[in-house]
């Protein structure tokens, strides 16, 4: 896969996707915990 003119291996893309998903899940969990504390 080519990204911005750079050939990126599929493994790198899966790692990036995994990190993004973890960040989103972390934000949702943090918001949920903050709501529960109220």
C-alpha cells in the first residue's frame, strides 16, 4: 500500500489501526468512568 508516496507494509498499517482503536477505546472508557463518579 502506498501512503503519501511511501510504500507502507500491511503490518505497519495494522499497528497504526490498532493504536488508533486503543486510543478511542481509552477515551470512551475514561469518559464513562468520569460519568460514573458523578
